[in-house]
């Protein structure tokens, strides 16, 4: 009932308007309503007022009012159930939203973590790429130096061989002067 009262407060509807619009209930008491629905016979009439018929009409009218109240009660119960279901659904949606927010928060943390890790890996890759380029340049320099050293060694070797041949040929001439040169 507090949900209905809260709804009324939010909508700015008075209880009288809700009763009248939704349930057909007016502020007129049962006795007043009954007296309005009764046929008024003037007292100076010559017709005979039968009190039993008047009571039967009153009872019939009261039964109709009881049926109307029972119908209104069923409507109230149905409205209450619908409101309870809507409250449950809204609460469930809020819980789902909280779960979604928590899940999204976890995903965002994971995304941020992966983004940081990716940035670190990019930095490491860039550093390794620089080191590779430096080492590659150094190796090329060493290879060039080795090639120059090989050329120098070949020249030295040729010179040494030439000198050894001359020395050997001189020694041979000295030892074997009779050999043709």
C-alpha cells in the first residue's frame, strides 16, 4: 500500500482522485449513496410504503456495493502484484547493472593492464631493435676490418714467401754454386 501512496505522492494525485478514477469509489458514504439511489416517495403520497420492499431494495443495493468492493479489492491486489513484480524487475535490473558495471570495471582493468604491457613490450622491442642495429653495424665494421687484415696478411704472406724464396735461392746458390739460376 505504501507503493501506491508513494506513487500518488509522486504523481501529485489526491486519494479522492485515485479512488474515483481507478476504483469508482467516491467520498459519499454507503448510506448517502443508498439514499441517492432510492426512489423518494413524497410523504403525502397515497401509495402504500412497503417496508419489506424497501429493505429488499436496500439489501440488493448493499449486495451490489459489496460486489463492487470485492471487485475493487481484486483490482487492488492485481495492481499490488504488478507493482511488486515491477519492483522486483527493477531491483533485478539494478543488480544486473551492478554486475555489468563490475564486469566492465574488471574488463577495463584488464584492458589497461594489457595496454601497459603492450606499451612495455613495444618499448622493449624498440630497445632490442636499436641494440640489433648497433650490433649489426659493429659486426659489419669488424668484418670490414677482418677483410682489410686478410688483404694485409696476404700481402705480408706474399712478401714473406718472396723473401723466403730469395733467401732460399741465395742459400742454394751459396751451397750449390753449380746450379743454374
